[in-house]
């Protein structure tokens, strides 16, 4: 059992390392200049450049979903693998515990992927309404 647990941890770590998206790094001067431009934009007269466009909504939602969906998918796959291994290798009591955990797991997956679908639907409708 300890060997299987170590193997599962190793597999999870390898999957995490392989699935972590690369991120951009910025210099401190870029961050400061971006913050300054953000502040000056807020100081400008209201209505100067505060319109909401379709591209800005789609870009923002793609950034958010680009992080949350892969992260949620990885967690769901890891949890499913853990529950499957525990179900196959466990005794009667472990199998009963897995069955109890399985219902919240399935509900969580439905919420995750259903929420993704609803979010994309709202973004599409809002994007079409904005032009």
C-alpha cells in the first residue's frame, strides 16, 4: 500500500510539472509603468475610455478560464485516480467510504464543467449584445 501511495504521489507530481502552464515574467519597471497607466486612466474624465467591448470581455474570460478549467480538470483527474485506486485496493469499508465520497465528487465535476459551459454561454451572449 505504501508503494502504491508513493507511486501515485510521483505520478501526480510529474503530471503537475508537465501541466503547469508557462507564465510570463515582467520586469519591475513594466509593472510600475502598467500601474501608473492604470492610475492615470482612473483619474481621467469619466466616460473618456471606459466602454466595455466584446473583445475585452472575451479576452478577460479566456484568461480566467485558461487558468481555472485546466486546474479544475487536473484536480478532478487526480481525485478520480485516487478514488479508483482506493476502490480497487481497499476492503469493504474503504469501498463504502469511496462510494460516499463519489457523490460530492460527481456533483463537483458537474458544477465545474457546467459552470464553464454557462460562463461561455454568457460571454457569447454578452459579446453579441455588445456588438
